[in-house]
C-alpha cells in the first residue's frame, strides 16, 4: 500500500519570518514561498510535483482502470435537452475525443418545450436539419493548455453571442462577440454548421457577468487589482473597447457588483452586494445609456433582489427580502410593488417569511412565478399561478420522486410560457431534465443522462442525523452499494460549510468507482452552509465558525458509532473553504481519519484575511470576521487557522492540491501547509502536494483532463484504504 521509501519528499528551507499584529507575533518559517516569481519557489513546487509523481507511480494501473471506468460511464457523443426561444431551440453537444462543449441551435421542433427532443441525440453534429454551431469551444481552446468560457450570452435578436474566455485559470476574461449563421456553411443544413464569424470587438480584463440591453449594446463587469468586480461598463458593437462607458462603480471594498437582464427583457439589473447587504439598480433596456435608478438604497444587514413582471395589472417588481437586521425575516419574504414606486415603503407581501423554509430565488413568467426554496434541508420548487388581477390563484410544490435529491430551475429562455424546465438528480439517479406543465401540474421527462453499465437499483441512499456537541441535529446524506460492502466498511465523507453554500446530494459518474469497490459516500451538511436556512449559515460563520468543524467531527463520530465505518477506514474530502475544514478537523482529531483530500485548501486563513492587498480579502470580512481591526476576531481565527495549529501528532495520509494561477486561494497556502506538516507531524504516512502550474481554482480544464484528475484522487484514496488491488 505504501510506496517505496525512495524517493524522498522535497524539503522547503525554514526561514523564520515574524508576522506582527498588535501585541501578537507569529513566526512563519515558510513565508518565503509566497514569492510567486522566485525561481527557488517555482523549483520547490516542481520538486513537490516530481515527488508526487514518483510516490504515486505504483498507482498508474489503478488510475488507468478508474479513468477507463469513468469514460465508460459517459456517453461521450451526446446532446443536452434543447431549450426553445422563439423560432429556435438551443442545446449543447459533446463529441467523443473532444475536451469541450459545442453549443448549437436549430429550428424549433413542436410548439412547446416538452416537444423539443432531439430525434437522435447521438448523431454527428450537423445531422439534425438546420443545425448550426453557435460556438465550438474546442476551436478556441486550440493551442492553450487551459481554457474556460465564463459567459456565453445571446443577444435579443439571436444573431450574435457575447462570450468571455480565460486561458490561464486566473479568472480575468477577454470578452468577444460572434455572429450566428442563419444556416450552416454549406447552405443546406446538413454540414457542420460552423458558419459564424468572430467580430473585431475585443474587450480585455472582464469578470463574470454580461447582459445585453439591445442588439448592439452590452453591459459587463470589470475586476479591480484585488479581483473584486467593482465596475459595470457599457460596450457598443463596432466601437473600440477604449470608448466603452463606465456605468456604475462601487467604491466600498466590501461590495462586489454583478449585472443581469430580467426575464421580461425590459431591464438590466445591477446588483452591488456584500456578504450581508445588497442594493439593486435598474437600467431600462429601451434606453441603455440612461443612468441607473436605485430600487431601495442600501442599509447594513438588508439583503434583497428583484425580478420584473409585466402582465394585465401592469409592470411590477417582485422582491425577495430579509427585511434587514432584526426584521424577523431572516429566511426571506416575497414582496411586490409597481416599477413606478420601487422603494420598500411600497412593498406589499406575497409570501411571508417562515422559520422552517428559506426562500432562495424567484423567477417570473407571464402567468406564474417559480420560487426556489429550501425546506427540511432539501431544494424545493414552488409554483405560484397568477390570476388576472395579479393575485396568487394557486400555490403548490413540484413533486419529487426521491427522499434525498437535488432539483433546480434549468434553462428557461422564454417568458410567455406555461412550461417550466427543471433539472433533477440524486445520489443514485443520474441527471434528468423535466418540463413541468404549470396548468396540469405534470412533469414530462425530456432527457435523462445516459450512464452505460450503471443500474441505479443496485444502490441505496438515505438521510441520517448526527448530534452536534451543542445538541444540534446535523443532516448527513449517504449512498452505498449494499452487495459490495460489509458493515463498518470504508467510507468517504465530504464537507464544505461556508458562504451559505449548500452541498446537495447529486450524482457523480466518478463516484460509482468507489461505490462498486464497497466504499460508501456521505455528505455532512454542516453549519456554515445553507442547507437548513439562514440561521444554519449564521451559526457557522464569524465567531461561530468552530461549529462548522465540530459538526463535521460529530458526523464522522456518528458514522463510526452507527457501524457505517471505522477511523481506519474513513476518508474525508473538501476543497477551498472545505479545504480549511479538512485542515481544521485533522488538527482537532487526527486519529479519527485515515485519509484526507484537501483541494485548493484555504488553510493559511488568518494571514490571508489580515492582508488587505490580496484578492477578495476585504469582501471576506463579513464571512470570517475582520481580524485587522477586531482583536477578538484575530484571536478566534488564530485558534482554528489550520496552518497556525499544526500539532506534533500522527496525521492521516494526505493529498493536497493547489493552482499556481488561483486567484481565490493563493497557491502558497497549500504549499506552506505541506511544508509545515512535513516538519511537525510524527507519522510516516504519505503526504503529497499536487500543484497545477498552469491552472487556477478549478483545476485542469477539459473534461478528459478533469476525469484523469478525479481518477488520480480516487486511486490515492483507495490505495490508502487498502483497496488498490480492487
């Protein structure tokens, strides 16, 4: 199970560096690893990668088997369910051997979304009559080791798409524009359909978020030096980017801006938000040069967002709001007002706030609203049919087939429709697209993910509950293959627990390779996430952050106590803020886990949050606290910061990853943590650092590279659990 003693891991020289804050001093021997352009730093990272390659060379055959298994469960040449918009319907193809997606359209089939089913989803591109390629990502990726599309947004008359691309992983995108051919390049509708043209317009250094006002005018966001999206700009097709106009600027470092377009197409929406406060501005698409108009001025602690609706009773704004600090609506209420009087003094209630249901989002259609909400720790879709007078005529939930699942609104490009496209999956059920008829309350399957060789009836999933140290009941979602495991067998426990992000029970083709080898998989829905409402989030942030870590430990203890696994067979995994979780819990209970996978882990959190020059630091203070100005926060973060609290102990085997171009978690955090662990820990279990030298936070790009990366992780876990020969 363990590699040969040779090769030896690299050693990073200890060069003590004093970090002083107030009366406190921390000594960081590996602070020097933060010098990104230092040849010695780069050489050390390469040495770590060389060691990782050598130390896991014995797993090459297992990695190959797992990779082949993953690819074998994927319909490599496939097509998504088409989404209608006017005379066309849009879908995405994948083609065997190609890394990236091909975005297509064709003349609309049938009168409704439910009729929009490709007659042969496995046919070659261009085989469907009239199909044209909107964008082939593979063409743009040629010559780049890394490639990602940030936004791909269709203009109102459907003749041009705006697209942003990143070729480093640094998440600073270039915005370009491409025409869409009416027919394919052969003029017959039977060729490859790649007849569009890239326009000359090039807008550098943009962030996520692009919205069309009309067929010539787009709004986009731009980041500052700290990677905070802080400006909204306006570009007109056919003009130089240097002539673009600044529309909105957010000078408060706690706030970040985004831009979108309402489903009615009547307004552009600019949102400026911190972690606990938001403010919305509207720009009419009929006059994109008009000054933005605020809906409700910001007030600390008040979060709201809006959706526009137009119908028989006129133009209205639906507003999801928490009412502000102390308002008693922490799980949000739905309000409505006229666009002529947008301020909160005119808001009228539609759905009252409830302590057991968190309202997450609202989507408006001509005759109904769709509320995305959470109840009992699960996602729910709630449909409100509107009467002619604008009142709610009917209020019901979309029924779901499983007890533990994930469901969300899909691509809905049309406003005037009575059909809702939604996506569904569970730990057992592969992804499915359904069309829900609002009038008949019936769901029609449009497309189910094909997983060759997979039989869902051979797997089981359920919801468990662990008791936290303060008595709180913490949900756990678990899946296993009964005929492949014994009692108290191997198990991989996943966690995140930050930013009100919910880790919902979804399907994974890669995970089947674990389940088929008798490894159960579980998700700890710990505080700091959003699974159980706003209070669940609040109880796992700021000066309550330790609840996130102790909840995870409680879930692990519960799984051991209930006979699902043992400490020597328990692997854990988390990334980014979930990587901080991995570091914190292994410091707390190193004996409880056998294997740890910490991906792009935020483990040097105190040093990072103290440095206001680093990307996104100031905007993070409302999540973690402000250690710069608040001594209590400083002391609290210091007490759990994984890098600062490595102890002389026998740690689990660990796989740690990072990305040299990562703008979210700087590469030096995992690098320093590994260097310190090598020096302080008392065990000889395998500890490896896998650093992507040409990618960022999300790891390598391209689906085949992502599958190889996952095969690497799973092989490491299986090896350390004694299952390398399986």
